[in-house]
């Protein structure tokens, strides 16, 4: 068994559309060189961590070598190839989104469905929780939001 952990924080944007867990929502999202999908970036780092690879920035640096506005679903597909995902069984994924900018609960179902498809695992293996920062700091001020992902891979 291999445990993986990843997190990602992006600044909120007043122009870019919210993309979270590979799903597009009709509200403002995040600044970033890519689409700013904090959930998928944290997930990629958790997968890379569990399999002993380098961090996401090594494979997709935030500069001209990574295509501008690249969809993070494409980044995740590439990372699944990097870690040779087909050799593992993903036991479960536990996701926490810390935000005071948008409602996590009302997005949870769509995101789970998309992740279930992209990762090839049943819906019930994916958990998504929303949290606030108690009105404190950059998250409480709605300037940024944070995603934290833990997962377990079986390499048997
Ligand atoms: Zn990111």
C-alpha cells in the first residue's frame, strides 16, 4: 500500500471561469497558468507522491514550456501515464476544499462523477468535504482557496 498527499492553493480571479475537479461552473474561478483547478493539481501531487515521483511543477512548470490555459484534466491524464496508473488500484481518495468563495457541497456530485470516470474507480471511493477558514486570512477574505487530497494506492 502506498499513501499519497497533495495540496494546492490558487488566488481567485474576477474573470476566469471556475473549473474544479475537471468540471466547469458558472462562477468566477482561479488565476493560474493553467485553468487553475486546485483539486486536480492537489490530486496529481498526491498520485506523484504515492508513487515516489517528483512534484507536479517538475512535469508541468508554470511557464512557457506548459501550454497557457491547459485544461487540468489533460494534466491529470498525462500524470496517470507518468506514474503508470494501470499498474495500481486506487483504494480511495479523500478531498478537502477550504474555501469561503463558493459552495463545495452543491458541486460535489458532478465532481465525483467526473473523477470516477477519469480515475476509473467507483463513486463511493471518492469523498469530498468543504471547510471554511473561520473568516480568517486569505481564505476567509475570499482571496484564495485551498485543496487537500489524500489517497491510497494498492501496488500488489
Ligand atoms: Zn495549481
